[in-house]
C-alpha cells in the first residue's frame, strides 16, 4: 500500500510538468515588424454599387513575416497561410465604407504560421474593418507554439488598379500597418 501511495505521489508531481511548459512558452510571445503577401478572394467581391453580394473566402499563401523578436530570441521569421470567410454577404461598398454603429459583416477563419524554428501556430481569427482598405485581425492561438495567446495585426490592402471601381476584387497585395503580435 505504501509503495502504491509513493507511485501515486510521484505521478502527481510529474503530471503538471508538460502543462507548465506550454504555459511558459505562451507567456513569452513574439512580435514581427513586417508582414507582406497577397490575398485571393473567391468568389471575387463584387464592385462598388453592385446589387450582387457574395460571401468570399480570403486565401493567403506563403505571406512573409520578418523582423520577429521572441522572448527566447529563436524566432526571427515565419510564413503565413490563411483561410478567412465572409459569413455575411457583401460587396466592395461593404469593404470600403465604415459607419460606426452599423453592424459589420462577420468575417472569421484560421491563420497558420510556420516559424523559422520548425514550430507552428494555428490561430482562430476574426476580421474587422476600421477604415477603407484597413483590415484589423484579432484572434487566439488554438494550437502549437503560443497556444492560448492573443493574436493581433492590422493590414493595409492595396487592390490593383480598377478593383472595386470597375471590376470585382479578386486579388490584392497587403502590408502590415502594425506589428504582428502574439502574447
């Protein structure tokens, strides 16, 4: 019986170690100075003043995160992939106009980051518009490095000439307006 009690006590002491390790890595965080890439919108977002509205999925493939600083110093860069879906229909007017007090379209999805260290982070995000061409993205890391930490970045999109005015928005470049921060 004493031997069993000793084994149970040893197990009780050993079990919390993995949980403490995950919490410690999440507490450190990372900040990246630059995020650049291209968004593809499918189906394309109809041009301004169009009666037709769509629920596009925004896909980001291989966007570059650079100038990263982490608490341990190992993370320097990353590659971002994302799939973010408009849950409410919209068009370029929905994207380009912001009226305080009016309901915003629900835009949610998943961001995946592959860090230069070989670790990954999966983030559940929502997108808000604050000004024309500005995307405010917030979320929570749901798996991998920094699990449980908050995620935030603001992107400035740069649609090609004529997009939203004379033709639907199907692709656009973007740059970070703020650091991408996980903490």
